[in-house]
């Protein structure tokens, strides 16, 4: 088992950035980047378990499948959120819980984009 380090993503935070956006760029994006392989493998396994031949779908259907999965399958969405939240420190988790609705939306949106960018041929 390899120990992962959270990457540092520079140039994402500007002086006028809101606390929520700062948290997104300093915490959420690096954690999602760090967990990228795990997230993609989980999605690929999800499609296999549901007998969805993702690779033969056209690009539009692949995008649609990723979108509908992350909107409609609450259990799968919660697993992905847990993978991200499990990497937070106690201070980060405290900030997250105070802004959870907005931050969950942002996390899912970023994951959706990463899945589309890496899985769609």
C-alpha cells in the first residue's frame, strides 16, 4: 500500500476569492486529484456491475451515463463523497459541515468533470 500525498495546486487562489472557493481550490481539488485513480476505477467497476458496456457507448451517451449516475444513484454518490471527505483534517471537516450543501455540489461537479475528461474516448 502506498501512502499518497495531497498535491499542491498553485495559481488557483486569488486575493478576492471567497472562503468557499478557497476551500474548493486548496482542499477539495487536491484531494480529488490525489484520489483520481480510485474514483475512475470505482466508476468503471460500477458500470461493469450494472452490465453497462461504457466503452462502446458514443461520447454523448458516456457523458449522459456519468451525469445520470452522479445525480440519481445516491448510494454511489455518497461513496464518492466519503472517499473525498475521508481525506479531510478535522478543521477541514468542520468547515465542510458548515457549508456542506454547496461543497457537496462542487465536489460532485469536479468529480463529474474528471471522469468525463479521463474516461471518455
